[in-house]
C-alpha cells in the first residue's frame, strides 16, 4: 500500500467500516439510516452509494490543554471549524460518486490532483489536517523527544535546538493561513521543516508528516490575539506530543529506509 | 501627521543617495469604539495598532534591506525580498484603504450610494442588494486569508467584484482595477467578535461602510 496511513483502523473512513470508535459523532444521514441503506442496496442491487466521514474527537477532553490552549478555542476550532469541514466534505461527496471508496489519505491525494485541486480538496485536506493536529498534541506535552526521534533530529538538523529554531522561524514567517510541519521526506530519507499554505499537507508530495502546527489565525487568536510568537513557543514547550511523533516515526520506518541496520559482528 | 512624515524624510535624507522614505501608521479618522456594534472596539484597536503597524514595520524593514541589496547589486537578495515587500506593502496599502472604507453610523456609515455610483451599481448588478449579496457570498467562500473587493475597471468602465489572497492588492487581479471598497476577511478582522461565523461579520459590516468615500473615488476615476 503506497499511502501512509496513521490510524490502525481509520475511524474517519467510509461507512462500510462498522467500528466507529468512541467520541464519534454520527453525521445526519439525510435520506436513509445505515440499516435501511444496507437493505436497499442488497435488494435493489447496489444502486446509489455514498461515502460519509465522521468527526473524530481529539484524544483528550476539550479542556485538557488548558491553560495553553483554552477549552473555548477547542470548542470553536474542533466543534466549529473542523466540524464544518467534515459536513462540507460530506455534502460535496453526496454529489460526486467518483470519489467513493477512498480512505482519507487517498482522498486527500486524489483531490489534490497534482497541483490542480478539485473543489473537494479544501474540505478533505482540512479534515485530515485537523485530525492529525489534535493527535500531535497532548496534555503535558512539550519537553524533548527521546531515542530514535531525537537521534534522527540530531542527524538531520545538527541539534534539537537548531530544529526548534527552524520550526519557530517557519511558523513566524508564514504569509497568510497555513501549517508548519516536521516531515520525513521519502525521497531524501531525512527529516525537514516545511510550511504549507491554506489546506495543503505533505501527503500530497508523498512525504510522511511527523508533527504539525496550525498557523491559521483561528487556531490561536482567541488565546493569544496576534502574538504568534507566544503561541508557537507554548506549543513547543507544553503541547507538542513527542510520544505520538515517536509512534509515527516508527511506522514511517516501515516505508522509508533510514539507514543500515546495525548488524552485530560475531 | 504631515509634519511627522516630513521629519522622517529629513532624517533619512542623510543616508544614501536614494533618501529612503519610511512609512508610518495613518491615524484612524474615528475612535476605536466608534464602529460598534458592527465591529468591536477591541478588534479595531488590535487590527489598527498591532496588525497594520506590524505590516508597516516589516515593510520598512524589507525596503531597507532592498536598498542595501540594490546598492550592492545583489540580485539574489533583491528577488528574495519581493515576496516580503508584496506581502507587507500590500498589507499597508489594503489596510489604509480599509480604514477609509469604514465610518461610524452617525457620520453616514451604511448610507447607500446615490447619483453616479448608485446608477452604475444598478446598471452593472441590478440593485444594491444584489451587489451586497455577491460581495458577501464571495467573501464567505474565500478559503484561507484574503480580501473581497468592489472595484472599477478603468479601461472597460465596468464595476467588478473580485477576491485576492493574503495581502495581494486589487491591482494584482487586473492592472486597470481601482478599489472602491475592500473588506478584510482575514480571521483577525472578525474572529474575536464573530468567531468562525464569517457570514455574520459580512452581513453586519455594511452598517458602517462608507459609501461616500467609494462614490468620491468612483467619480474621480471614472472620468
């Protein structure tokens, strides 16, 4: 499978996966219930099918990131913006059968259309981006990575301090709305800090994201107003989840060979 | 204000042959709280005093670096600075227009345009309501950060509704375009008050739009 899939079973995937994990908010199916639809396709011979995605909750309570990211921000950001992207995507997919049957990763790459994005791209990518972002943070986050991740950072950036500087600089020099990423570049087989505009994410270049930071104004304005520097530093010091990053790196190494294995000499 | 810019110009005439002019924050022609309840005083203060000021500060910095690069003939730096100049200079241009596009209700904010601009709007869009509808829907649909503009195409003499991304000025959409009204749809322009409900912001801002200014610009540029 060419695409990098972070979730073990994609909870935000189309509805034939019957296990919807906790915190899943069922979208309002406009026509028939799940049961009715299944009956309908069985007896009518697979006619109209829809792909629906659900809004997955962050892996922590909405006030768990206080005082660094307020509950109010989470409520508006996740409950408002993220939810709107999911509902917008579902509305668009209703009308577009060609996009049926993709996982979220595949949908993002498909709708990006090699740089000429389809109208669904914005919603699809933003749903993916926000899922990834909530997972990139944890209560009691920050501090430093350990073991493999730290080693790789030191190899590719010289030192953790240097990486942190680059990350903060990228966040502060982004023009307009966008995201900052720590990615594992597949071709170059190294970590890099990149910034993307609006909804673009490194999946579209087939790279593997490790950590992300939302630099759209809605992500920080309620808590920090225009003080981007404070927001970025708070993220690095108290929110970023290096545990998750370690997990993502481990999976990434299944797809990208980061070096010769250390074979002990007999 | 004029005295202040005169002083900065005199102060910098000593440096270099070019006499680099620095730019400064224009004063608002009304109080921060004068546009309530359409736009809160808190937003106006942050928007003017922090955001617009930041664009000006960074614009001045970029120009200073450009002067240095030009003097050295450092083409790489000259080209690299273009995006910072476009972004920050554009931010300065756009916000300077924006402050003039707004006015308190008691000074005519929200009063619909009459005479030549009013007729032109009816001709081009059918009615003022239709124009407002179009601007609002384009503004709401804009992804990310940007501006929605109501402008005049000086060449074709037609009125247009356009959007630009980030801080691109209207002229990037057409060299003959002159902005009559611009509405900032960056989140910082409305988030503290309207949160993520951009359509509400767009609906309410019309109560403080300065059509008199737009008419003046229209009359001047459509000759």
